[in-house]
C-alpha cells in the first residue's frame, strides 16, 4: 500500500516537472510564464492538470492517515 502511494506521488511530481519544463522550453517566453505562474498562480492547462493530479495524489495518500487519526 505504501509503495503504491509513493509511486503515485512520484509519478505526479514527475508529471508536474515535465509539464513545467515542456511549457518553459517549447515556446518563446517560457521562463517568464513560469515566473508569472509563481507570482500569480495563472498557468497553462497542462500545468494546472498536473498540479491537480498531484493534489489528488497527496489527498489519497493522506486520507487513510486522517481516518486513523479520527478514531
């Protein structure tokens, strides 16, 4: 179970890194877009999707711990 959760988190982190690198390198002004994202939170669709997947993976990983804590 823990190995599966760790693998899901690793993949989600890698996908986010890949999305940001692709965005930065594929079009002119990519680094400026990444800096703007850090300041404002506005990002391309691919980056938002990767961030959402990472958030879901984190929530799934923490859900069993939160359930155990509630009891």
